[in-house]
């Protein structure tokens, strides 16, 4: 009887030791999409309401984007021209925020 109890205990421990839960499935690394330089700059403008020399950097970033995504860059360049014509900080913030959301 004692041998049977020891065997049951031993078997039970083996079962528990072998139960690792879910099999080791390799996790896929989820990389968030990289923020484009233009989006980062537009986000800064949207926060400050001041465009200043940032306009030329945004234009350069959008021009660089044309090589990989001209369909998105062309309309954004037109919107940048509109943004450059604004002087009211509230309107600059709103326009920059809307542009950043499109990127």
C-alpha cells in the first residue's frame, strides 16, 4: 500500500513537472510604425502654433517622401504651402495637427 502511495505521488509530481502550460511559441515582435520626420515636425508645430524655420525642414521631409510615396507627399506639400500662409497660432495648430494625422 505504501509503495502504491509513493508511486501515485511520484506519478503526480511527474505530471505537474511536465505541465508547462502553453507550448513555447516564438513571439512576433510588434514594431510600431516609425514616425516620419515630417509628422514629428508637424506635431511640434501643432503643439507650439509657431511654424518658423520648421517649414523648410517639413518641406525637405515631404520632398524626400515623394521618392517612396508620391501619392501622399504631393497633397501634403500643397497643404504645407497653405500652412505657411497662416499667421494665427490657433489656425497653425489646427492645420499642423490635421496634416500630422494624415501621415
